[in-house]
């Protein structure tokens, strides 16, 4: 009996424990469900707050963008309402006038000519200046003037025929006021003094460059290829446009390229050596002294005396130098004579030297100057003068 009672007590205790565990599990499930529900509610609230913040930021950015655009286009916001008001007054009046003038509905399209024509050219000028600033808009401006004049004339005719000249004048002013304000304030806004000066300087530089290019093309030499193709060959250098030709110019402070000995001699000639001394050929050292000529006038006279005056000694290339220089041309005693200077120039060498001499002086050459600088004959000097002046300066004199 005792054992059965103990078993029943144990079973009841186990049942109570199981019931307690079930209650705890149910409470845990309810708590978890409430937590999950609260989490979902909090998530939805966070999503709504995020969406609200995003929309608020978007509206704020749009307002800032609109404010920036309005600040940049303040003039347009002031001018275009004026144009809309003028169009609202002129278009119905011209439509009514066209209906009366044409006697039908086709006359209603008259404002397309009197009002919209000038606006079409005005907007074309604006677009052209913003997209391609370098493109001229002269003819578009002429179109604005023409169509605005036509519109003003039609509005004046309408007002004058219906209510008198004063009404016609008012209608004409209303017709062109909008497009005129647009052209003055939007299409061609006023510029500062610095901007006007920069634009003026740019135009002057462009005109000078264009003029120099035309003169260079006029002076260019045509090089023909074997297949008949033609190429213009230009003479590089520094020039100044002068009337119908380019004059060689020297820029102070810029170095002058010395190509060879001839250029060095000509540079020394221009710098102050003068056209008295000879010009050394290519490869000659202008500063190095040269040995004196062992044959002089005394030796020649001595040999002539010994031979009785009938036969001389060894023939020399140049006549002996006189003891006392005569005339205006004098030989510098401080500069030794270079035997290479006595070498006769070929025609090509003489022509090249004459060209360099003319470029170095920057002006037309003379026959006397070429004779003194190159040591050529009078006939050769005249031929070189004509060729060089014609080639470089477009003048044969």
C-alpha cells in the first residue's frame, strides 16, 4: 500500500513538473513572438524613417539645385516673363487682324510671321553663341532685325487703321519689346572692361596671323612631285607683315642661330664689322690667326729688277697689296689675311651667302654691299642683288 501511494505521489509531482515546463515553454514562445513582432514593427518604423529622410534630402537637393539655377539665370527669369506678356498681348491682336484681313481662319496664322519669326532668329543666335562661340552670327542678327521690323510694321498698320497712329505705335512697341529685351540682356549680355579688352586683343592677333598666312602663301614656292602633286614650301624665320610682303625681322633678346662659317661672318658683318673685310667660307675659324703671305710687293719688285723687267717671278692669284691704301676702301691691318678668302665662290655659294647677308641685314641689298661682303665682280653682284631682292622682298631693284 505504501509503495502504491508513493508511486501516485511521484506521478502527480511529475505531472505538475511537466505542466510547469509546458507553461514555461508557452511563456517563452509568447515572449519570442512578441519580440519578433516588436522587431518587425521597429524595422518597418526604421524603413519609414529612412524613406522619409531620403525624400527630405531629395527635396532639399532639388530646392538647392533650383536655387542655384535661378541664381545663374536671374536675367532670363526677368526677361522671359516680359516676353510672354508681350506675346500674350501681340499674338491675339495679330490673329484677329489676320482674320479680318484675310477674311477667314487662314489669317489666324499671321502671328507666326509677325511675332514668332523674330523669336526664331533670336533663339538661333543664342544657341549659336553658346555652342559655337567662334561662329559669326551677323546674318542671324539681320534676320532678327528684318522679322522684327515686319512685325512692328504689321502691328502699326493694325493699330493705325483701327484706332489711330498712337495705338499703332503702342502695338508696334509691344511687338518688338520682348525680342529686343532678349537680345540686349540674354543673347548679348554686357561684358566687363577686361573681357572687352581681351576680346579686342584676340581679334587683333587673329587678323595679324591671318594676314601673315596670306602673305606667306603668296610668297611660298611650289614644289611639284613626280605624280603632279604640288606642295608649298615656306622659308622659316621671323618676319614682320609690311604691305604686300613679309619683311625679315630680328627680335631683341632672342638668340640667332649660326649655321656655319658664312653665317658667322655675316653676323659679324651686321654686328659692326662692316662690309670692308672679306667673309670667310664655311669651316673657317674667324678668330684664329692665319699665316702671312710670304710673297709681298717688295719681293715682286726685287725679282722684276733682277730679271730686267721682262719676266716676273712666280705668278700669284691676287695682285700685291699696295703700301698705302687709296680710296675709301681700306684693309684692316689688325686682321690677318686668310688664304681661303681668296678662293673664288661658285654661283650657288655666292647666292647662298647673298641670301644670308640680306636676311641678316633685314633689308634690300645693293650691288656695292655684295661686292664688298663677298668679293665678287660688279656683274655678279648685280645679278645676285636682283635675285635676292626678288626672292626675299618681292622687288627686283
